[in-house]
C-alpha cells in the first residue's frame, strides 16, 4: 500500500506478536495476591529506558505517589506519554528520569523549556486524542488505527503518523501506530488483592492503557474484598490478569484529587509552581521526595493529618462515586 | 467622573462566547480553561439545558457551583453528568458528527483560521517559548461541524505566518482543502472571538472577516492590532461589553480565585458612554 505522507516523529515500532509472546510467557493467569509496597513495585517493574504510560485528568487521579517513587529511585531514560497531564512531566524531567515525551498536553514551564533547549528531552507531537487512540490500538492487539484528524498540520509532520489512501473509500486517511508501553501506572479508587480494579468517574483511557501495557502497577485508595467485586461486576474497570502489582496508597494522587474522596491541595500546587518559576525544583524534590522514604512518611511528616482531613472535607460530591 | 466597569480580556471573551451558545446544539470542549467557562456561564445564566461533552469523557454534566479554585476536571465540574466515559468514546461522538460546535483557545491564528498552541519564537527544535501542546485541539477543530476559537486581539497573535500549525483551520483556503487532507467534510472554523472584535470567514475564499467590534474600537484600531488585513463586513456590528451580572457569576461561581480569568489584560470602560476609560 502506498504511503502518501509520513511524519518525522520517532515512535516505537508496534509489535503485536511480541506483545502476545510477552503475555504468554510473563503474565499471571491465576488469582494470586499481588499486593506489594511501592518501593518493590517500582524497583521490580520499572526499568531504565522503559516506555511509561499513566492515566490521569490533569490534577485528577494521577498516580503521584508512584511518580515520586520513580524519582526517588532515580530511574533514567524513560519515554512517557503526556496526554491530559499537568505537572507530572515537569516533575519527572526535574528528577532526571525522562528523555522523550509524546505530547498531547502537559504543563510546560521553565523546567521543560530548559530541558528541550538543551536537548536533554526530546518531544514528539501528537494530541490527547491521538495518544488515546494509540493506546486503543494497543488494547486491540493491532498495529495501527485510522483517524480523521492530525492531517494538514505541523503536528502531523512532527508526529509518527502516516497518511495512506484508504483501500475501501479511496480517500486519504491518517494512521497512528499502536502504542504498547513497557509499563503503566494507574491510580484507582478500589481494588482487590488480585488486581480487579474500579475507576470511578470520567476516566481518560484507564482501560486502554491497562490493556496495552506489558507491565501494570495499580495504586489504590483502598483494598476491597473480591466478594464486593463479584457482587457488582459491572463496576470493574480492569480485571486481575492485566495487573502485575497492587500498591495500597491512600491519598495516592496527592496533591491531586481522587474524585468522591478528597479534593486537590491548591496550596501545594502553588508551592510547586513557585518553586519552578524560581528555579528551585531541586529544593521541592528534596522536601517532598528525596527526604522521605515513602508515600506514608510524606503524608505523615510533610502533609499532616489536619491537611488530609480538610481535603476530605472539601470533597462534598459523593453522588456517582460512592452513592 | 462617572463609574467604570473593569474586566479582563479573558472575561470579555467568555461573555461573548456565552452569548453565542444555543440550547439546541451540542458542544465539545477541552478539559478546562476559558472555553469551558463560556459554556458554564451560558448554562448558569441562559441555557441551563445546553448539552456539552468534555474531552475526558463527561457527557452533559450539571456542575455543582461554585466550582473549586482549580476546576480541572474535578468532581464538581463533572457532577450529575448523564454519562461518564473516557477520551476515545468522547472523541468518537465528534467523529460521528454529533458535535455542532467545538470551543478552543489558541496562541496564534492566521487568516484562514489555522492556529498554533505549541511554541512561539525560534524553531521547533529550539523554541523560544514552548507551550503545553495542542491537547485536544486537532480532534476538536477537525471533527466538530463548526469551531469557535478565542484569542486576544493583538498583532503577535493575528499573524501572517504561524510559528507552528498545531491545528487546522481552512489550511491554504482553497475549496475542499480540509477534505483533501483527510478531514470530515463541511467542517471548519466558524468564528474567532477576541476582547475587542469578532471575525467569521468568507464562504468562498475562507478568509477571515471582521464582523463585530466593541463600541470603543474603530476598524483602523482593529487593523492596527493584526499583522494581516482581514476582509471587512459591509456592516460591522456592535459587540456588547460584559455585564455586571456575568462578571459576578464568573468571579464567584465559575472561577473563584481567578486563576484563569484574572490572568489577562485589565480593560476599564466608562459605564455611561461605553467608551474605554483613560
């Protein structure tokens, strides 16, 4: 088939058969307890050079405790998909963990700008929808999917998309390559010890990301019994066999919000933004990441129970989540 | 001395777009920011039943006002939706032709309504200022029937040549350019809204055309804030400045704390004459 146009952006060659082989030889099919702590989960499942995917909606339900552990363990050379994201890409770049970013949307201040200009981080252009579509292709086990946008733009030119003549309609159609991340981290409201996980509220693409990633770490606000899962199977977002590790992390997306449970900590975000503007992200990382051994210790020593209680009290909307 | 009314350019844009919202249409909006606020203002004041889909997958919510200081897709802005999906499903609703209008903001726009939200100055590899990327703009601007685009009227934004074309308008303006590129037929930018002027596009040439301006502006003043010269409608309508009621709702209910709306340039007008105060 003739390719009419190609973007110049780098992408990993989709390998559906490689993915299938990995699943065949590596993924646990039995119902086994997968609960481990964050330190073990990140050291065992995130490797330098991995493609890392995650699901969040700006400041909502991002796996921030796992981001901090990745930074604490000084992981290197990660390639991340920044769609619908916010300061997470900045944090991971400030921590020296990232070398490539597939961009949909991210907060891009001083840290990202400096890293891009110095050539320390390479950006590849997509859009939120195109990246979600690439995860969708991955979740279907196919090498690509067609879509009807990106075309005609410089975004297309800087992406890894292609335009072909559709063999059915004979019109031009854009193709995006499937994304099969090495590892994904997803924060959820509830999960059982086997990994059956519930995301409540509008997600971005939690199911597609979970399905298309070789390794998957779930962090969860709480562990619930499998009997609760079986009573309401329709509420399950991700079934157990996709999941490699379950990390118990109440307030696991602090300073973001887990909807229905707690609001975001605006003072914390402002502290982060001020640190970035003043070139003090090192001090921020020292205080919130390096100087504490774990998420638990950060909550206890840096955030405090009073603040946590106020964030819970601020989240008055329960309807649709827990009611 | 008579009393003054003060507002930011962002607030003016939100009020103007809110006035364009139609209750019998469906809107596709990005996750946060001023375009979403325009729908929320319309919903609060005039069109309580208007349907809208937020990019991350919330379908026609009934937000719980006042929204938190950082709205950002939180539970209050998704409250009492009719459905919660994810991004791919929301996107497919636009691909199917259900979204009448897309609402977006941009950094730069050219005379055919192509726009930039990626970087300003320098080159792609060495940008002077890199921004967060297009977000959902390519899919919204390509797949909604009509796109409403907001930006600020100033010559560094209305440019002859974009630093980067993140998302498509009418491309080179030739008939069928979008369809030839591979986008759905009969779509494209509909209006460009700024704090002091509104533009649409000529049906034949797809060139931007001035159709309305604030009472304190002249055509010459509008042109002085643009790098290129737009077409001028036979009759340039008069835009209405924001009202006290609109501003109160924006500041108290929609963006309390002003993290989005107070960032812009402050404009003061004389309440009696409607002219810009000195």
